[in-house]
C-alpha cells in the first residue's frame, strides 16, 4: 500500500508539472501589453491599438532605450495578427514624438501607394 501512495504522489507531481508547462505559453500568448481605443463614439469610429507603458517625459521619449521598447512592442503586435488593408494595425502616435501621427501596418499581395488629404475650413486642402 505504501508503494501505491508514493506512486500516486509522484503522479500528482508529474500532472502538476505538465499543467504548469502547458499554462505558461497560454499566459504569454494572451497577456498583452496593449488595449484598443476608439477614435470617436459614432459609426465612423476607427479602432487604434493603444500601447501601454508610454511616457510623456521628453527626456524618456527621445531616449534610444524608450524608442527601442516601443519598436519592440510594435513588432510583437505585427506578429500576433494577420493585418490586412481592411483591418490594419493602427497606433496613434506610437513613439510619442508627433501628436497627429498614426502608425499603419498591413500586408497585401498587391502593390499599393498611400496618400492623404487634410481638409480644414477656410484653408486650401493639403494633399500628399
């Protein structure tokens, strides 16, 4: 009987080890350093990915270490999903250096070119 108890104890330890090893990758896969933010509360809203751990300190923002941290977060996001033209990765001002900037990433089999127009009342449109 004593041998059976030892075997059961070892089996429990083995099962716990296997569960621990199985759960760790799931945690890493689903733990994400981002959240989604909407551009507005209407039907024309665009969802932007909001990076966490962003700084507003200029000395931090312009440091190589911080820029590398943000760059790595963006690369991680690019690998997590299959972004398309219809559903691109959009991040508002990811590096903290341009408040009107939007980082846009998607894959396509077609060759594309981006352009934009800025319209404002009482001013000439700016097109690029």
